C-alpha cells in the first residue's frame, strides 16, 4: 500500500512516518514544505491512502491560516480527485475547530473541503479532532505548553504560568499514531471501514479486544460528541463517507500540576525518587521530558559513600517499590551483619566472588531448620546472575572471597528512613 503523508517532517508526521517506515507492506510517500504543488499532484496520483497532517497553527499573519490550512487542503483534494479513484483521507484536525478563532475556523473550513471531496469522489474521510498533542520531537516555545515546560525546565530556564489552575486536555503523540495506524488497518480496497455498533461481528470483536467503541451521536458532520472511554480512538460520528474521531486516552491536567510534575523529574536526579509510573500520564510525560534533555546532559553522577571497605551509592527509589543501590567491596571485606524485622532485600553480585551467610537471629527457631544455630551459606559469582533473597528475621552478611573488587546490586523493599531504619546489628 502506498501511503501519502503531508507534513511528514512535522511533529506528528515524524512520529507517524517512523512507524510507517517499518511496515513491510507500506510504501511511504512523504510530502513536506520542501515539496512543490507539482510534487503533491505526482504523489497523489499513486497513493492508496493519505494522512493529511500538514498545516499551520501559529503563523506570522492571520492570512496564513487560510493558505496553510484551507488552500493546501483544496490543492490536495483536487489532486486526489484527478486520479479518478476514491482515495481515503485521514485528516489531523483540532478540537479548536469547535471555536471561532482564526485557527479553529481554518480547520473547520478544511474539514468542509474534505467533506466535499468525499461526496464528489465517493472517498472515505476520517477526521480526527485532536486535543493538545504532546511527546517527543514537538517544537518548544512555539505551540505546545508541554514541550516548552520540558525544554525550559530541563535547562534550568524560567517558565511562565498565567493561571496555574487552568486545565489543558492532552493526548500523547504515540496514542495518536496508534489511532492513525488502526484506521490504516481498516482500509480495504480503497475503502475506510468504520465498525458499526449494531454489528454482531463487531460486538464480538469489541468484547475480545476492548478497542474502538462506536457511540450514538447526532448526524451533523460538524458536531462533536465525546465518549468517556479510554480506548485509542472512538468514532464521533458514523456517516456513510465522512466520520469524526478523537484519539485516546485524553488526560486533563492543570498547568500548575503539569509544571510541578516536570520539575519533579528534574529534581529526581538529586532525590533519586522515581515518578509514579502507575499513572499512565506520568509515565508518558516523563519519557517526553527526557527527550528534551540537552545531549550533553544525559548522564549524571550518584553520590558515593566511601570507607575502607569500598563504596556504596543509592541509584533509584520509590515509596511503592523500595530502592536500589550498588556497592563496591574490597577483597576480604564483609558487609552486613545485621537483620531486619520487616524489610526484605535481594542481592545480585555483578562482578567478583562472594559468600552470603544467614542465621536466624538470637538463636530463634527456624520454621524450616529447627533451632537456629547453624549458619547457612550461598556462594555467588558475577558470572551467574543469581539473585539471593534476604528474609526478615535472619541476620546476614556478604563477604568478598575473591581476588578482585566485588560489585553488588541491592534491592530493598522500602526506602531507607534514618528515623526508622529497621536495621539491627547482629553478627552472623
């Protein structure tokens, strides 16, 4: 299938084409600012499907909203109609098409141009009214508050928030791309199929996959009704030819909360506190923030605590996960000789040779071994990647029995609290 993408070098275009380039059954036909109107006609002549992403949203003059959004769409539709084939079009519109500002009006008029093309050519048109899209490769200090906040905060630059309580509706670019690709999978013999809520086959597929929830709406082609579901996309209208969609899930967040989260990502290099990745928005926002780091600032040092035994450094921690730290231990040195009442640990030797020893504390009876006087030993090596669990109630130690430095990765089930350390000295 030959797929034409206008605006291929833009924010959404770059993310979409990166996926399309890796599909073996797709031949990508990119179109961007470097191409001419003649190139558009030539590319359209062979296309089987079009993703129309090109447009402007912050031009130097108001007049450019028409040339960038409406006139280009007219030129595309004329080029497609000349082919004599009903070539489906997926159009990246905006929720601002519901508003009467210059940008929204130009997007709404472009939608009308595509609806007219659909009627004349008998071609299916899928219009996505997108919320504010965020993710990697979006231009900062231009039209995306997420990109601007990430870029500036990553560099220690100030940000401006006029109203911290103002809410914004955000959708991640990868969810947009997934929605676009699901539409691609619906194209059969130059026809864009939209699943019907009344179809028993569709209902069975819906129950099996949990994707794509058609919703009952008014039939006006320019009236948008949103569904509360969190699927990748959902039809907003179900017309014979023109259908409206929105990419999902959509996240609503205040500007103050957005800035607070992104600042916490920057501070995590010092606090070592991992974000709450149970929240899908935080998970996506954190990855977005990292994509705006300066390329000479990808690495950072951990604080090392050194003594004659070697060195130890905390790596990352989270109240819901515990913490990870790493140590270097000199030959012949023993660490540990303590126990925990509640805290559990895991030891993983990465380099060197070690013996890990256990004993139930203070001669207490082991449920497995009886009276706890015997010492249990595990020999471990960096060659084996073998994890040793450290249960509560056992005093334990780790000794470097090799000739080289011992490197060990530790995990503890709780973040260390110096006020309540749950670490009690007792020789193994």
